């Protein structure tokens, strides 16, 4: 059994997570989309300044990483909450299945 592998960060699940994989996918999609928009905006500004497109794109990707950590903190928190809730739901389902396979009382 894998009871000792879980770290302290997976013990508490935030109340805002729903536990549905669709909501987790939506949160991830929003975060990725916001990061891509940030890269596009930065690249556009750099191209308007006079840099070649490829150079502007590379610089925009490098600059977008630290900026997205600061600018999109609420989106990252939402992604973490949703993934935590999905993980907790899957863990609960897995434990229920294992208990059923062992023949334990399902009410427990």
C-alpha cells in the first residue's frame, strides 16, 4: 500500500475545489491561455519596438515565466485547488474500491 508516500501538501484540500476533472481542465485551460496571451502581448510590444519576430518571441517567452507567476497568482491558486480536489476525490474512490475488493464493510 502507498500510505506513506503522500506529502503534507496533499492532506488538506481547499474548499473552493469541486473535485470534478472538467473544472480542473477549465482552470488549467484558463491559466495556459492567460500565459499564451501574455507571451503574445510581450512579443507584440517587442516587435513594435523593432526586434525581429523570432527574437521577440524568445525574449517574450523568457519574460513571461516570472511575470505569469506574479500576475496570474489567483489563476495558479485556482488550478492548485482544483487539482487538489480532483486528487482527493480520486484517492477516496481508490480507497473505496480497495476496501470493496478486500471485502470490507462499505459503510465504513
